[in-house]
C-alpha cells in the first residue's frame, strides 16, 4: 500500500500528469452536466429507456419531444464529443506549462483533432468520426500534448508577432493530415459482434474465460480513456442473446439457456453497476469513508448519473482516469462480481439474464429484470455492491492520504 | 451535529423508499414485457402480406384471394389496410378468429409510380406493418408484391425491416412482375433505384426465400415491363438471401396486369408461399403452442 502511495505521489508530481489533471478538471463541469442530459434523454425521455418504460413518461409528459431534443443536443455536444475537449484542454495546459501563448495552443489542438477525425463514412459523405470523438479521448490527449509542445517550442513569447503562429499551425496541419490518412487505412474492428461470435463458437468454460478477460480489458481501457469491447450497452440483438431469449421464451423461464456466460449475463448484469468499474460502489465508499471535501462533493453530484450507469463525471472529477490508486479496484471489483455471478450461474442458484432490459436500468436491477424478477439475482446484486464498497474502501482512504501528502497544491484550476 | 445526523437519516429513508418503488415498478414492467414477448414468440399466426402495384387499390388481390380460397376448408380471411396521405390507417375486412394464415393487403392513397413515391410508400408500409405486428403479434410472415409492390418490399426490407428482424421473421418473398430496373431493358443502364437497392443489399435478411416471377407475353416483355428489368432482381437478391428462384410464366393471363389472376402464379403461391395445410395439422397435433419458425 505504501509503495502504491509513493508511486502515485511520484506520478502526480510529473509534469504531464499535472497537465492531464488540469485538463480533466476543466472538462469535469461540462461532462457532469452532459451526463445529466444523457441520463434524462436515454432513461427518462426515450420510450425504450428505464424510467420511461416503467412510468410511461413519454405518454403523459407534454412537450417531451422538445425537452428530449434539448437533451440530445446537450449530450451530443458534450459527452459525445468528449475527445474534442480533451484535445483542446491538453494543448492549452501543455502550452501553459512550457510556454506562454496558451490560447492559440488550445485552438491548434482543437483544429488538429478536428482534422484527424474528419473521415470518410459508409454513406459516402465524409463526417467527423463519432467513435473517435466519443471514445478516442486517450488519443486526443496525445494529439493535444503534441500540439501544445509544438506551439510552445516554435513560438517565442517575447516577440509579439502575429505571423510566428503560422509555423506551429502549419506543422500541426501537416501532421494531422497524415494521421488522418493513416487512420483511414486502419480497418474498423467491430468488437461487439466479434465477442458474440466467439461466445457461440466455443465451449462454455472457454466463453467464460473470454468474457472475464474482455471485461478486464474493457475496464482497463476505460481507465486510460479508451473505449473497450463492452462499452456499448447491451443490445440483445447479438446471436447468443437472441438464442438465450428464444430459449427462455420457449421454456417460460431463463434457467436453461444455451449460452450462460456472455457479456450480457455476466458483464452487463453484474459488473457494470453505475458504469464501468462498479462506480456506484466507489461513490458509496467515498460518501462513507472519505473526508476529502472535493471527492465527497464530486460523488454527491455523480449519484444521479451513476444510478443510471453514466460514469463520466466520476472518471473526470475524482479523477479515476490515469489514477494509479483506483486502477486495482477498478479492474478487480468487476472481475470478482463476474466470477461470483458465474459461479452461482453454474451451480444453478440464479437463472441467466436473458430477457430484455431497458436502457439505463440501475445496476442491481439489471439482473433482476433480465431474469424476469428473480429475487436471488436482486439480492446478489445488492450483496455484490456491498462487497465492492469494501474492495474500494482501502483505496479511498489511500487517496485521502495522497492528497494530504501532495499538500493540496494542485487544487485550483 | 444533530441536524446533520437527522438529515442523513432522511436521505437514507428517501433512498430506501425510492429503491423499493423502483424495484416493484420494474418487476411489474418486466412481468408485463415478458408475457407480451411470450405472446409474440408463441404466436401461431403467420400472415401473408401483399402489396399491390402502382395505380392499384387494396382491392387489387380480391380475385387472387378468391382463387386461392377455392375449395379450401379453412379459407384465408382477408384484411385490407389503406394508408392515406396523412399516414393514417383505414381497415376493411377482418381476420377470422383462429385463422393462422390470414391475407393482409396494404395499399396506399398515393399509389403513383416513380422512385420517390416508392420510397414514400415503403415508409408508409412500415407504419402499417408496425401497427399490424403490434395488433396481431405474429412472429413471422410471408410477403407478396405485385409490380411496384415488389419494389416497395425491397425498399422496406433494406431500410426498415432491421428494427423487427429480432422478433419477426420474413420467411418468403414473391415479387410478381416487379420492374427492378423500371423500364430499362438492360442492366447496363442502371436506374438510381436499382443501384440504391444493390448498394444496400447487405441489409437484406439472409434466411429469406425469394421467388421472382416474370410474365412473358412476348419473348422479352409482359406487355408493360421488360423481362430484363424483372430479371435484374438477381443483382439485388442472388447470393444474398438463402434461396433465389426466378420463374417466367407465359400463356393466357401472362400480361402484366393479369398476373395476379394467372392460374400458374396462383399455383406457385399455393406451393411456395402458403404453409401447406397438412403441415399445419401436424404441428398442431404435436404441441399446443409451438413456435413455428
């Protein structure tokens, strides 16, 4: 534990880490409100959403289309374009760290990322690649850092010449254009369908290991701000889910489904409470154990989005992204949840989650609805959350100690 | 300090109450949803949905249905749905209780020719299809399109069908004299519609049986539609769907507008599109609620 503390303190005192921290802090308020909009849109105002389904909100709320549209716009321009803000902030704060002309650096970072993400699409009309915009934050941080360094290196802050900006801007344009073309060559790997085909083609134990491995990978990739194989919410359209649903409908219950270990039955049902890495448990752990005011208020604000599985505000606000302290529980809590659930599934204590679940269903209720109201599945969900709070506890306390040792020097933006 | 503790308790109680409300509401929702899905899944109904061609009304298939029902013990009931220009549905006729293979005809007030109209008719067909599937909860159906009706089906399958594909299966599609390339005789001149259809052929369901029927009055036309235009359907369907069969029919009633009354075509529909009655009986005997895939 002490070693982890030392590593963390060391990492946090490095220049690049401070830049990342500043960027995340800049993004936090925007993404927090964005995640509110996301939750309201997807859970409350979309007919297939959780709150909309169970309270029939879209049937009685007047002007719901108008409200939903405002939420769509807000969500689309914040969380759905997260990487854009990352590129701006990273370039801005890098230039601030290494030089002086900072405002132009932010704009250069923005430009670079826009150039890179403008890609040809299937429809034939090129557009900004939505995947890169929403899940390519790690990449955008690199781009922003590069732009910041280039601007800082090529601009002499003592001279107040407008035209010396031409140099960094042209360098960045050339580099972004090349990156754009290189990205265009890289094929798009469609991970969810790939997972689905693996599950159907292999034996149950192989499928189990595979799902566990992919879950770990997803959590790790989220931790470095990069979309993983399971980031998409369950669609129930992939082959194993459909086969499970059909079997369950035929038999009248989901005890004997052909594919017990899939991303739906394990990962989405038991390891995704509050978003990747069982964020809901972290929020509870912080509210109970942490004394650090900043973390407590971030957690309080994040309760609402996290109940409906939107984790962005916690990722940025605590932050969890690139934070060595939280890496271990962030990967292990979901892994333990999945293993326990797999064990209970295989000894037939709980049925598999096979029925459709509306989007944005609160974590512990996913398995409950997915099994059409199996009480043991609900209780298991609650027990797992309690267990995860225990897993997070020592790390929350450790995080409190780090900020004491770092002396709260980087509290202000 | 006391105040703070009090506040904490209030929040905890609110949280617990809200959780219980959510748990019970979602349980109720889930039960209802699953029983709905079960109805769907166990539904025995497998309608034949027909779309007439341009300038034709929902009555276009009346004589076809009459001929199909000729001498059958359990005649197919006929429901007609007309979609008016304000996207509203108007029903005539009804589905007899216990009829597992009714015939539903969907027609349009705007029944004009032309690609833009066909796109609009496909959108309106989707409205009717959604209403029908919600009302009758069938999990599979068979499709017949005469003339432009076949084009509307193709547009529907490529653009709208994917939202249903997980619960409603289209088993068979028969297009009768459908001009996939409008009036062009040769595929060297592809119309915009044909190239759009070919571009989106990936979205066609892969487990579908397709029968493309052409009428031939002369060696290369049914009097209205060139044979080459009907046969261009292979560039859309062949190799993409499970089976693709073309049939050309000649003799009496092989003129384009007579095709729906053509006895050979009625024979083909009986043989390839409708479920055979024997099969129905056998399935009914084995299990009461069998999912007929």
